[in-house]
C-alpha cells in the first residue's frame, strides 16, 4: 500500500502538492505557488502563477509591484488544480487575506494552516474550524509559557502609559503588515480617536487596509509632524526603527513593542523595550492545542516554530504527529 | 503584592538610573509599613527563605505539567521563576493577593516538609506577575540591577534625607527596617549605632584640575592603586567594607582577623608584592603589588589558604574616624593623623601600615616627585587640607586627587556597538586594536581594549556617522568597521592577561583624541603596548 498522504511532500523550501505540481508558500521561485498570506516569508515573488486570496494578491502587488500570474481565489471557493487536486482558501484569522489552504485528493483532506490565530481581530475574518485528515499547523508560539492575555488588557496598558506621560510619546514597534493595522484598529475600538502617527514604511499598507474597508481613523506621517505635535501621541513604526536614528526626532519616546515575544521579560529587555505589549497574530499554546482538538485530524504535522513541545503534547494526548523542517520562515518580530 | 510586582516589572524594563530611582522612591513613599521594608530587603537581596529553593520550583511544576514541557519551557525562558509564573495554572477564582508582609510571613513559616503544599496556596492567590514577584522574592535571586547604593539613594530621595545619613543608619538594621522608616518617614530619632561594626560613608576627593595648592595648607600622600576600604571593629566584631559599603570581610578574612582595637579605619587594601616598593618610602613600607595582583582576590566569597599565601592582603592606612569610642571625624586632619601614627605600633604590622606623607617643600617639588613615581601601585597623589574634618562625600576644597598622567597609545577602531540609555541609537562602545607586527608586511590588528567614554556629544555624533558609513560587517548589535580610523587612547596602566588574545589588558582606557588625520598603518604596534607592562 502506498504511504498515506504521499501526494503531499514537505520539502525544506515548501510543501509540494505532487499531482498538481504546485507548492505552498515556497521559499524559492516555482511555476505554481499556493500562498496562505502576504507576509514576506510566505509570499515571495517570482513565481509563474500565484494562487491566493484577492487581499493577499493585493498585498503582494504592493510589495513586488507586479501582478503577473496572479490567480485570485476568494475565501470558500473550491478550485480544481491539475492531477485531481482541489483547493479551498479558508479564513485563518492571522492578517488581512490570510487563509488556511484545504487540499483534497483521492478522498483525503489536508489542511495547511499557514499562520493563524483564534482570537477576534477587527482586520480579518475569524479562523474557521474545518475537518480534515492531516492538519499541517504552525507552532510559532508552541510552548506552554505562551498564553497571550486579552488584547483589551494590552491596549489599556498602552493608553495608561500615554495618559501618564503627556509630554512624551509612545513609540510602538509593530510588524508593518497586520500587527500595525490591528493595533490601530484596536486602539480605535478602545475609544482612542486622536491622530496616530506613522513611520513612512507603514503608510502604504495602512492605505491598502483602508481600501479593503478597514477604517483606521486619522493617520499621518511622522515626517510631516512638528515635534510638539507628537507629544502625547501614539506613533507606530517597524520594530527595526525603535532604537535607530529615526527615533531621535521623537519627544522622549516610551519604547513599546507589540509582539507575542514580549511575554518573556528578557526578550523585551534585549529589544530595549520599556513597555512590552503582548499582542500576537499567532495562536498561543492554548489556541494551538485547542485547534488540534477542534479539528481532530488523524495526523498533525507541525511546521515552523517550537515543534518539539507541540510534538510532545501530541504524544501525551495520543495523537499521531510529526515535525516538518521547513526553512525560511522568520518569526522574530511577530 | 500587586504593587510590588508592578514595581519589579517596571524596574526590569527601565534602563535609566534616574527613572529607576524615581520608581523606587515613589514606591517607598506610597507603600505602608512594614510592606515597604520587606520589599526593600527583597530588592537588595536581604531575604532568605531556606525552605524555598530553585529545585522547589521545578518540583512543584513537574507535579503539574509534563517534565519534558517544563524543561523545554525553562530552557526557552531562561529563568525558573518566570517560567513557573507563566506555566502555573490560572486559579478558577479571582486572585486575592496577599500583602508583601503576609507573603514574607507565609514564606518564612514554610518548612521543607510543607513547602510543597504551602507554596501552591500562595501562588494560587496571585496573577502571573504576582507569581513572578513572589518566586523571585522567595528564591532571593532578583538580578534586576538594584545595587545597595541605588536603593539607599532612592530611600534618601523618597524621604528627603541625606544619603550619608541613610548609609550611616542603615547598617546594622535588619528587615523590615522599622527604625529606619520611623526615622526617615515619621521623624523619630535615628536608630542607635553604638556597639555595632557599622559602615561610615567615605570622604572623597575632587580631581585637581588646573588648581595649585599651597603645601602649607595641604599635606600630600600617595594615592595607592588598590581598593579603598574601611575596617571597623565594635562590639567584638570586625568588618571590612568596600567603597560602596558592601561587607567584604569574607573575601579578606586576614584583615578582619587582625584588628583587635575598637576603631573605624580608612585605608587602601593592597596585596603584598616583592618588586614594587614605592620608591619614595621603601625604607618605611613593605612593597605592594599592582592592582592586577589584587584582582586575583576580588569577588570571591570564600578564599583558599593558597590564595591567602600567594596574594597576602594588607591595608595601608589613610585615616582614623573613630577610636575607642571617640568620634574624631570633626577634628582636623592633623589631629587625626597624629592619632593614626600613635595607633600604628598597636596594630599587626603584617596587615596594617601607614601611607606616608610625601616630604615635599613646595608644589614644584611635589610635582617633580610625582613625575618620577613610576611605581605601579601608585595611582597618583592625594592632597588633603590639614585642617579638614572627615566629612562624607566630596566637599570642594578639602581633598584633591592628582592622578598620574595617563599613558597614551594610538589604536585602530575595529568594532562598534550601540550604547544604552540616551545613547541607545548611537554606536558609542568602541573596540580598538594594535598591529601585531609591521602593517606594511601583512600584520594584523588584534583587539586590545574597549572604551565608551572620553569624547564629547558632538564627537559621538561624528563617530556614529563614521561607523555607519564604514561598516563592513554586522553581528547583531555590533558593527565591524573598515579599520581606517585611529584613536589616541589614554589609559592608567596595562597588564599581562591570558584572557585576551593580544595578551594585554588595559586599565581605564578612554578615547583621548580622534586622530582622523593619522593613517591606520601608523597606529601603534602591540610590542609598544607590551613594553608598558610593569608587572
């Protein structure tokens, strides 16, 4: 008997869907790519054809300035690929346009989650639990120490720091795609309607989100601000700008960072962060393990992140599991 | 406990000293007794709960979570208390946190027999930050950069009292320092310090910049290159204190064992050396080795007999503050000096000698004597006003230090690292090297030292730009530069070192001048630097 699920092969640079000869989130150019979401480590340029949600394709177009070979697939639409493979993009709740990809072939169902989370996010539709035989799950925060607090609590922390220091500004490091817009949308939801100032690298992505109907309120560029405008404001910048020359123009910034890694004190200290905000677009430990239970697949394959602990958990819960060694996914800033 | 946990967290993320002081002072002012006293003790490492060990935490957790998951988590987080605080199951009911005092009380009652049932009860009453604070407090390993000195300064700031008074009254008090808070916060009489071997704050000197002084008014002494210590005996106990007021009696037991007279003595702790006599006073004083030899003895909690024999310590006395119950601090230096000289014959000669007064007729002669002094155990000259009382801290016009001119060498900038605090975006820490041969014949640069001061703010901006424009490689926060910039580096002395590839270690290196005019191949060679080693 052929090995079960042998039509899908994890290789170090991506997951190969053999009968359709296409790759999921490949780390190098291929003829046909199925892309889960727009983060640069998953959505690289240079493929012959790129299948993804329209939102993800728009993000890729912004990044790579080309739409060549783009094949938009809206959420929930089941498309036929070569070799009798069908694919469906299902919301993953990670960032705008993010999806799990359900692959069907010869009566078997495999889901590749891409990056996902289970919490509500005003910038994208929620993760949908979908039954399957193999669940290929991420494990970025796959350690039981990662239990992300409610986002409202972290936003309150930010607003409290802002109120306590009217002469200073709060400079928040946030990944330019997804985290930044979610942070802004959550601030708005918490009733903060002041101008939010952006690092130049954030602007186009925020506009793109607004074009897709996600209201972010009054946003302006730090480069257009006078120093006194910035006192008492929230400024959003990519994490790399936090301790760089760029931030010297700001009035005594309180350095914050919105990331799941902020749960660990030394991680925050290494980044010279004064105000750690534990806000993550990834599933935490409880969400990861709950998702495996909810989906209840026959086998769980674990990709990028802390695979060992998830593998151990599967073992303890008598679930078949294996770790895939995929390269090229960067998670440090998320 | 929530306030203490919040303080702890804020201190972890705060880098600036002033901001830390403010956080601590606010907490001390606003927190009731005796919580603030216990918190202070916890922060300055003064609490010990023998029933709670690091292994207790592991055992507690592995009863509740798979040991493999515990180990994976612990390895990732790097701190048992933090890992445990995150892994502890959230209690079903809303937390009802104990006060710091209640927590201390509960922890101190725990025994090895019941700690595994009692500690969980406390943990169940706290949220993750509270659990972290409790476990840190219980295991006595805060490591959040709060020195005793910083805590005392914050205490002084909180209650608007002099830090010298805090120093004086602090010693001998035990947690929760009720008498100390009664005095500072509630205006009670300060705690009595008689019959206790307490630390008295040191008198310090200003640098002698352009000033010249009249030797009729000032006495000159050598400034020895050891560590400043205070040896105190009272109530049958002897203590040796470092400049910061830390008790280092255990590191130098031969000194603590040698004083049998009730006194408070100020002097320089040195290690005997054969080949450095101190040329101005070799007839009267035994030799002292360089600081490098003393370094072998520093930072050890216990000291082996071999160490004591190889690097015997002694104290070269500068001053006497209190002698047999009489406080001499208000008296002129001349009177205290006479008392010290009279005391010397009663002290153990192996462990105590006297820092002699330099016999110079005038400033010019002193200047000449200082120039000739190339003894490695001499750091420079001290000038003490003959009528000066012994006062804590630095008081203008009383004591001056006149350091020996620094040694200079031209080095090439090799690596730069970003600084912290207000320099956090600037490349402000520089590693520089000397040539290991002739640079025109393919010699290489070997790092010889690291410096992060000596330049102005303007120069720092220039250097930052230079580093960014001349980067050839990056390693995390470190940039490797193209090795084109020459620094004139000033330093106090240089020693042989096995720890460095270059075989040398500089003392107090700083950037003296930026020599952008000088080509890198004209920078100094390692042999020049090695030629300056004198131990």
